[in-house]
């Protein structure tokens, strides 16, 4: 039997009895992680002020929680517009990560190319402040991750996948 302990905007925490044992399970809203690829073959990242995190500044790819009424592709386009003021004519899913057990979530990793400036960018509704847009080659981004300048999270998993995907590297020339 499932017993909801907390139900918030982005998370749900439950206790569930399975074979006489109580298991705690956290369910996180599904998310997108987008890697916008510029014409110069560098990826676009953002430096964001996140007052609820420690440290408060974070360099990250374009990310966002999925809204229930939108597909992952539509959510990706929305987040590109909100966070970097761009749209993409080509959004390609290169990895779908789904975790289960104590922590449950799904993440959709995409490479976004054929970018153009959004004439009507969406104002970021989350209150997070984007301080800077930063361009990195895949090698530079990996080095920044390994040095700790870009925090290693599930979001940065995409960097390692992009780096090791020979088919995508040949297709996009990064």
C-alpha cells in the first residue's frame, strides 16, 4: 500500500509496504536536458543564479521539468526559448535515462542544432536569473566538469554521452 508523505510541485515522497518492508520512494518530475550546438561547433551553456542551491551560481546545460501538457520536444523548445532565447529546427534525442527504486525520474537528453533567435522569447517563470551564456567545445565542457567548475549531476551525464558517441560527432561535427 502506498502512503504519500509529501506532494509538491516537483517531487512526491511515498512510503510503500512491499513484502512486510517499508520502502521510501521519491518521484521527481521528468526533465529535459538540452545541448544547443552552435554553428561554430561549440555547445551553449548558461551561468545561472539559483538562490535555493549552494553554491548559488551554477553553469549548466539548458534544463527544465516537463510540463504535463507538452511532449519532451515541446518542453525542450520552451526551455531553449526561456533560458537562451533560441529555437531549434532540429532537436534529436540521444539518450533517455530512467531511474527506479528509491529515486525515480526520467530525463530526456537532446542535441539541438539549426538554431535561430526567438523573436518572442519566454520570460523564465522560475525566478532563476541567467547571468551569462557560455560557449564550450565538448572537450572544454568535460574538462570543466572534471575540475568541478561545472557540477557533475545527472544533467552532465549528457556531456560524456555526447563525447563518446562517434555517430553524433560525425553527424554534427563537434
